[in-house]
C-alpha cells in the first residue's frame, strides 16, 4: 500500500502550463486529505526530458521513505482524482493514455488475449504492452526489478530507464524513451497497466482533450458497425 508518494514534473525551460499546475494542486490536495504523504519536486530546465525522468527515478531510489513515483508531463491537465486512481490501483506500474496533440488516437497499446480481447483486472485496469511516460506511476519494486538487469549508465551515473537517445536495444533498433522503458519493465517481469477512466487535456497549439475509455468504446462501436456493413 502506498503511503508516501513522490510527484515530479520534468520541464525543458522551467515553464509548466497553468492547466497542469491547477491539476497538480487539486490532485495533491485530494491525496493529502486521503492520508497520503506527497513530496512534490519539479525538475526544471533539463535539456532532455528523458534524462529528467531518469533523475526522478533516482530521487525515488535515494529517498527510502518514498513508496512510489508519479511522473507528469508539464503540458497535461487532468481530473482532480487522477492521481488517486493510480494510487488506488495498487500495482507496480500504471499509467494513462492521453490524446495526441495533433492527429487522432491515443499513444497506448493494450495487451490482448489470443482471441483479441482486452485483459481487464478486477479494478477495471487494462493490461498493456506500452503506456506513454507522461502520466505514469511506478512503485519502488518495479525500479528494483529493472535494476537487476539494467547496467547501462550515463556519464553522471544515471541508469537509462527512459532511453535518453543513446542506447539501441538488442535487436539494434532505437525505440524512443517511453517504449524503451516499457520494454525494460516487461523484460524484468513487471506488469504494466492502464487506468483508462481519466479525462485529460493535452495543451498546445493544437491541443486535444479526451478520455481513453470513451475512445476505446468508440472504436469498438466503429468496428461493430464496419463488421455489419
């Protein structure tokens, strides 16, 4: 059970969108009222966001009091209960999929059974092979599992949990920061889950708002309609 939670927002410039700030305040207040000790540490002015996220993971490792880490991208707004949903899920790794700023769809890959059905937990979480790293919670145990197999470090001793753009996988491919993290979690035997019932705004020039569960329901209706056409 999570009692002590580290929350961080990595940024390039130190700027955090107002939608994100408002969401952080409401979420941290809700967690605090629920008895969760929240330590908020923004990581400001880091040239590489992947490196900032690796620094966040090291902060979790170095602070023995913290049970888990939530990483939030600076351009996301989200429900007041969003972080609480991740905490209540009480799994090693759980994230959410938010809409792309441009184009259609959501950056997540739910796992499916051999007959094409989603794998759903008793808490209505979706098993996944990939979740984006912009709104994700990882418990200390998930990091420890990766540490046993992950020896690659940068010049400052940070392990490449999120790929910083310098590491190719065993198949000589570069997957990018978030996919690399998920691949390493799965190889370490850590399950990845999606909490689909959170509404997000992804702020930007062509920002989008949406809810992943509603998106999946819409896609299911669309598939049924096309199958019957």
